[in-house]
C-alpha cells in the first residue's frame, strides 16, 4: 500500500505566474495568489531556486511550443475568443460603400492538465559528498518537463488534416534523390496561403529531418544559398514565399510525417498555465523532495491553417 504524504509539512510551496514569469508563494495547492516571497521565507526560496533551475535548464528544450500561439493562463479552466480570419472585399467600385466584414472569432475552452516531476534526495545521498545528487536530479527533471510537453503538442499535430507526400529519402540512382521535398512543401503552402493562412513553421521528427537535409535537391539549394540551415535544427527561405522555420523533435509523431501550419493564424494554441513547486520532507522514508507541477493544454483552433504531410519518411 502506498503511503499518503502531506506536502505542506514545510509550508514551502511556490508558483510561477505565466504572464510575467515572477514567482510567488502559494497558500494551498491550486490556489495561485500574488503573495511575494520575503527573505525570511527560507524554505520557499529553496523551492523557488529549484524550480527556476529546472525551468532554466528546460527552456531550450521546449521545442514544439514554438509552433503555437501562447496564451498565458492563471486559472486552470477558462474560455478565450481567438481571432481567426478577416475577409476583405475585392474591386470595390467608386462611391460604393464596402461591405462590413467583422473579424471571425472561435471560442476555445481550456481545461488545463498538469505534468508532474519529482526531485528527490535521500538522506544517504545527501550525506555522501562524492557528487551533487540534487543537481543530477534537477537536470533530469529539466529534461522530463519539456519531453512531456513536446510529446503532447506532437500528439495534437498528428490530428491535423492529412496530405499525401513523397518519400524524401529514397534514391533509386544515388546520389540523386527521387523526390524533391519542396514540391510537397510548396504544394501545402499554396493550399494554406491561398486560403489566407501564411505558413510560418514546419515541424518534424529527426528521422524526417535527416531525409530532408540529406536530400540532393535540398543540398543543392543550401549550396546555392537559397536554403539556409541553422545550428539548432534549421530554417530555410523559398524565393517568393515567407520564411518557414523548421523545428525537429522526437515528440513529432508519426515519424513519417512533416507538419506545416501558421501559428500567426492560430492554427495551434497552447494554454500555458502556472508552474508550481513545493518542498516537503518524508521523515519515515528519509528523504527531502521537491515536486514540480506544470499546467498546460495545446489545442488546434483553426484546422484550415495546418496540414500533416504524410509518407515523407519510409
């Protein structure tokens, strides 16, 4: 039978406001009050330090939130009206009043879930000075939080409308690739942008990225300076089209697809809730611990502004 542990033994629970990034004390789980941390709040400061260290280490790994419009949320349940599209009127004759076109809004209901990571240090580990166990656990926690978020956003992307693509890695007559990835990419961009949604991201699994960047057609564009590959994954520019930023992450599944969409058109949004950290002591088991909770929920708001390009990796 698992033992019920009370997390308020030390009274050290803190939370991070997603709107301004500041850290405050929390009086109870799920109660987010703007109560400043004072210098005498030693245990709360310890919880804050661990949370900020975890979030600081994790920040570069939050890859797929870049494809979303971020909506900061303090409450865990909320409704937002997200602007989708404004339609203009073409070729208005002289002295004729244009029709009034109101912005379209889509009401999005959020009910944030939480991802949880424990950072635990046993008494034995704390008493052995051979290595910093807390630092090791903190680093592990910093990897787990973005892994869960990226996985959940990736699962959301996989629900987008599918468009059949070609295998970017096949080479019947090496070193020339059989298929040009830009034929698939520009085809999807044409569909989305013809509807008024300008593509600004492409997300993919590293296996897809490997086929893309080693494709002979892409390499020729890189050498010509038309496509540019960056140190953190890649981005490339197509003549006559907006810059499309590439993001690669193992959370993008299936690993045979690439995802293109417009974050500016609110194709995908991320309800970014509070992050809470609490310090507690389990005296019977003999360990000190920090528990970190992150509330979030990604959603597709505008399905017409995103596509899944399937079959680009075999």
